[in-house]
């Protein structure tokens, strides 16, 4: 009974997720995510059909089994397009369709050769060939998807490293969403992998429906709803330009005089325009505003100031925060001052402030009060 309720809840939440994603599906990256959740919805329907029986057990596998081999590639394409703005090439799309097509042909062939694979009663009991076939299918799909999820995790790791060179904030929520969906999807794949291995070793029937995989799917659905409703900005994450990396300026020739000229131009702009007060300021935006190539901008602050973009911008924010904290007439809270100085959260503000001053903002303020 509990498994049935979980399956029904999964269907309701996954349908809601697909509806909420529709307005954001104009971007190619979110189309991959929408396709991912549509396939998950059909998988949840199959789970409910497995518990209730009926004709759905004969036709839904034609959609779900091939779709199971698309989940990993879809998330990989989504992560890469979201973080780096890089769409898959035609050969990548065609290659990603090989496994789903094979899964469809194998299932269709078994339905013709062995009618028991289309018998709802046999499917529910997982007897004979049906059990062996289902066990192999789930094992293959889980390994296949885990491979693509691992590739997507490496992309997130690379993005996290490059954020410090391109953005003035950590994009914590955006990275948190990508990390969450990868971990939850990886957890679901590991559950199926473990269940198939246990069934293989113990020579028991493989029942692909139970509270472990239903529970993990439910957690994934709830987390997706949370991010969609509470943090919709994550679906417009600031991308890194896949064609321009700040690590590529090593071979660029820029004279000492030109570096110093650029640095003076940058510092003058920061002092007069105060772009650091905008929590979403980026290297690309400042590069365009100052007409300085992004790789030259990075080179100048790295060589002349020994700082990456994140720390360079935050050095100005800390100076602004110290000015506000030094003002004895202000009654603003530390959180208000953090936002006023351009920080996106109190946690980041506290960490950066202590790194640069050796004190927390509160301790610094108390120290200044004692001096006066």
C-alpha cells in the first residue's frame, strides 16, 4: 500500500514539475531537463501499473525501457548547456540514440519471439525470461546512466573552479541545484544497480518496484519542486563562455606598460562606477563595459594584484563594508551591510570578510566601537 501511495505521489509531482518547466523550455538546456522529467513521469506510471496490473504493462515498457537509456545523456547535455552554453553536436545526439533504439528493438523482438514478456501476469511475478530480461535491462541502464552522470559531475567541478575567475559570487544556489539533481539521479541509478546485483547473486526474482527506488524518486521530485518554486533564478544560471577560458591567457603577449594602463583603467572604473555593488557583476560584463578583452582583464588582476576575479571584486566589497561598519551613526544590521556592499549572502560575506581582515564583521564592528 505504501509503495502504491509513493508511486501515485511521484506521478503527481513529476507532472507538476513538467508543467512548471514548460515556460522555461524556450532555452535548449531546459528542454533537456523537461524531457528528463517527462521520461521519469512515464517511469512512475509504469511503476503504478506494475502494482495495479493491467494493459499498461504491455505498452508502457516500449516508452520507458528505451527512455531509461536517455536519462543520463539528457542530464549530461542539460548540465553542459546550462553551465557552458554548449549544445550537443549532431553526432553526439545520434550516438545518444543508439542505446535507446537497441532497447526498443530488443523489447519488440522479445514480444514477438516470447509472448510471456507481454503477459501482464508474468510481468508482475517476474517469472522466467521476464525476470532475467528485466534484471539485465535495469543493470545495463543504471551503469550506462552512471557513466553520463559522472561526466556531468566533472563538468560541474570544472565550472566551480572557473566561477572564481568569471563571476563575483559563488552562484551557490545554481550550483546546488545541479549538484542536487546529479546526486539524486545517481542515487536512483545506484538503487537499481544494487537491486539487480542482489537479485543476480541470490538468484532471486528481480522486482523493479519497491520503497527504496520509489523513495529516492520522490526525494528527487520534491527537491525539483522546491527549486522551481523557491529559487526560479537557477534556471537562468550565468553561463561560462565555452570558447573563452581565463586559463588561456598564458601565451598572450601583454607588455608591463599595457598591463599597468589596463589596471589603472579598471581601478578608476571601480572607484567611480562601483560595479561591485551589483551582486551579479561578471567578468564578461566588465570586459564589455571597459572594452578590455576578458583574458587580458584576468591577466592584469592576476599578475598585478595576484587575485582572481572573485577575490578582486570582493576586495572592493569588503572595503565598502568596512566603511559602512565604521560609521557610528548607522543602525544597519550586518546582513543589510552585506547586501549593500554587493554580497549575495551573509555566509559568503562572513567568510570573505574574515579571510581579508582576520575578523568576523560583528567582531570588527565591536572593535571599531571600542576605539571610538
